[in-house]
C-alpha cells in the first residue's frame, strides 16, 4: 500500500519536504543543530522554494514544513510559499521560536495572516537555550493566540538535566493556565533532548533518558532519514529532518538544480545502504552493533538524541571501520525489515481492513 503517487523509492510511507528559506536566526543557541545565528546570511531564492514544492507534489509527498534558521524572517516569501503549497493541497507547518510575538495582539495578527495563507500547524521551539535570546513570554503569547483560534500547535521544549524551562513551567504560566480545556486540546507540549553537536561530548539528562543495553530494545528506526528531504538555505538537499545536516556531509545528497532534483535526492539516498540501515533499524542499534565488533567503541549512557548518535556513526573512525568491514553481515536483515515495513505489513493491513 503506497502513499506515493509514483511509487518512488524503497520507502513508501508519507514523505515530508522540509524547507529552510534562511539560516539566519535571531537566536544563537549553543549546539544549534542547524548552525543558525544572526551572523548567518545565507538565503534560498523563492523560485527554488516554489519549484521544490511543485516537484514534491509530482512525487506524492505528503506535507511541507518550513523551518530554519528562523523561517519567519522571510515573511513575504514564506506567505507566498505557504499559499502555493496550500493550493496544491499540502498540509503545511512552520517551526519558529516565536520571536515575533511581542504581545498577544501581535501574535494573533501574525497567526491570522499565516492561517489565511493556508498554514495547517505551527511548532514553537523553546527551552533554556532559546530563552537566552527569545523570552519565554513570546512563546506564551504565540501559544495563547493559537489556542484561542483552536489552531493546531506544538511546543518543543529542550530537555536537559538542569533547566528552568520545562513542560510543567509552561503549563503553570498564568496565561496558559487560563485557557479552557477545549482550547488546550489544540496544544501539545513535548520535551526533546538538547544534544551536543560534538558526538563525543556527553550531555546531561534526567535518569533513564540516555540509551543503554537495558532500553535499546525499545528504540526503533529513524523516522527522519529517507522520510524527510530538507532543502537548505544554501541549496543543498539532505535526506533527513535537518539536525546535523550541516556537520554530516554524507547526509547531503544533491543540490537544487534542474527539473528533477528532488527525485534525484530520493534515488541517491536510497542507494546508500547505511541510510537504509539507519532508517529501518535506527542509529542506536547500528552503534551498538559496531560496539559488539569492537569493544573499544563505548556508547552506553552517552546519548539521548539519535541525531547525535548519527554523527558518531559518520565521524568516529572506529565505527566507520567496523561498518566498512562487516556491513555485508546485516544486509539481509535490513532488507527484510524494509520488505516487512513497505510491503508485507501494509498489504496484510489492507486485506484486514477490507475483510
């Protein structure tokens, strides 16, 4: 059962086109996964943005996400791109730090304009790093304005062992607490590990968050690699959601030139066995497998975010050596997982639903 109109590629699930119109951001968070900051001035041409959306439609992609950098810094182009994606029946989402929500009134005006142009969902990023530059009150204003409109909203909060901003502190804020239960139905707050960009640095997380032999069994494949294709502000296209793309060259598969660059990105990505392995098994299990071959590779209780593990896989010479020498041993297992996920299980589900 395929979700792609052209049955493009091995992965047959819903594909996402993620677009970074700019690397510029009013914040300069330490360990920013996209290396964004006020000093960055790289911008993507609107023509390329619109062409990528057109190609995504032809290839049967499911939705379009605008992220960054801070995507709202390209306000007019952003609105035009959202409107174009909406005209092609794409669900659309933006990821923003809500720097623009100085007041509740301003937040509402911005949201109304986004909604008029066809936005389907908004994601706010915050936490101790973000609030060094963007006051939490702006995220609160933006959240309340969205909730008052019953607009689908997600808040992603940085997860560290020591922090001031948490899911609970947001829920306890007087403006959030004043929302009705009905309004809160449109709001989701999630905590996600804030990872060091250096794959050998160990982040500090609450107990039980970092992976080890006791919890690795519950980790699944990466739902970003091969699922999300990210058009970056410099024109490169990566085969994952964006975290780490600028520091892992191997995840960048092509550039946005020509009429079929998105199709080429899919073909190039899925011809890379390591990307298939990461997608269907997950970077945690790839790293643990490598450590079984070489006991000098340490990994337990070092990582909470799979993107940091992905960096370790691509950058650690010991891990690279094990993969190159032994990857053939897992080919059949990975391909079987792909067959189960993309053919056997969907076909059986389709039969069951028709019964």
